[in-house]
C-alpha cells in the first residue's frame, strides 16, 4: 500500500468516526477513492482531523534542580551524606507515611494530604516542608508532590531557584487548565512541584471552594502512592491556612523553640481542630552540628500530638 492509499484509508476511517474534516481533506479522499493518481494531500490538511480524534495528553514541564545549592542551604538531597537532620526527618516522616498508607492506629481519610504550617512567620515551615518532601522522595514506594500553598508569599521559587509559574490558583480559576500542565517535574525522579500560581485577591475563597475540593480529591486519589505535601501560610496571620487545613488528612505544626509562645501554639492548634491528625515539630531545639546557616534555622527536635487531647 503506497502513501496515497494509506492517506485515503486514514481519512475514510476519520470520516466514519464522525470527525469534522476540512474541505480539502474530503476532496483529496474522494479523488483517491476514485482511483485518481493525484498527489497525497498536504500534511496540514490531515493534521487537524487527527487532532480532533487524538488530542495531545497534558504534559508537565521538567526543571533541573541545583542540588549543590540546595545542600548548601541545608536541604537534604539524594547524594547527601547521612546527617543528624536526615535522621530526624526519618523519624518525623515515619508516622506520616504509616497513616498515609493505612497502617496507622485508625483509618484516616485523605491521609496522603499533609499540610506543613506554623503559628507565625519565620518558624521554619518551608524548611521542613521542603526537607520532608525531599526525604520522602528517597523512599522506594512513594512519589511526592510538593505544593506551594502559601499563595500570598510563595517561598518555593526562592528555595528551588525557579521562576514564578502558573500553578494552584490558575487551576482553580480556569477549569480549562489541566493540573498536569502546571506541574513541574524535577530531575529527582519521585519529586514534582506545584507552584502557587498567579496571585488572586480572593485566594481564601478559592482555597475554600468546591473547585478546591474537586482538585484535592483528584490529587489524593489519582495516584494512591503519592504523598502530597502542602507548604501552607502561617495559621495566625492569614485566613488561607485555615481554609486549607479543613481539607487535610494530616497537619504538622512547626514550633520554633524559645520563640513561639504557648498562647500562639494553643491558638494554632485550635485553628486546625477539624483535621484528624495533628503533629508538632519543634524547630531549633538546640544548635545543630551540621552548621548550614539556613535562614529559618534547623535542627528539628520532634514531639507529636496525634490528637488534640493527647
């Protein structure tokens, strides 16, 4: 079968399938079907019909991370030596992963949706969210999506050295934007990033909307082995964090030792009362031997409050 016969056969298949073919394509098909020796139809005439049947799948963009810069800023990377911070992250992530995989004390709805937050700014939530995502990406059985949900003051572009991209808020405001189109795949095989997206004056309402419910359901269930980490705004200075917390299966509250007051911790815990699982990570509990000097500080101690009264 030569190229003319192949083109004619494909066009006839598209016509029978109900595709809306351009006039030029229809004429070319009729001529070939009649046995004429006309030249094959130009590619441009056939391409729109093929696209109508087989639209291209959504494809995320890949970004290359500078692991040396991340390590210099205190972020664990796959090629890092074993450190005290890396060991502390392993302790922090284990109960989160047990809950996310249904191996905890009780079933938890949407337990793979994990929000990292704090009472006030500057307590280390972004540092923990980034390190936790990197640590989980090193697991054999999980992939990780790190979401920049601090939509008013996004921090992940600075941490990873990426530009401001479309992301979470754009998907919520435009139903035509597919989630896969705005995800950033990194060169760390199991780590993807969802940027905060274009700033919006009604960000709180968007995070509390039915569109957000639908998006989170899609994110939580499309890939059951994926852990989704949300770098959230501080609880006591924004309203977005409380709206986001209502969707989460697990929340980790970062508390800065000798800085966050007892009243702030109590108010922050009260703000996430509806979340099934609440844990506390104590930051800067003591000087850390690695000495990286990251802006938020480091050296996570850890204490867990699985329930408000525990």
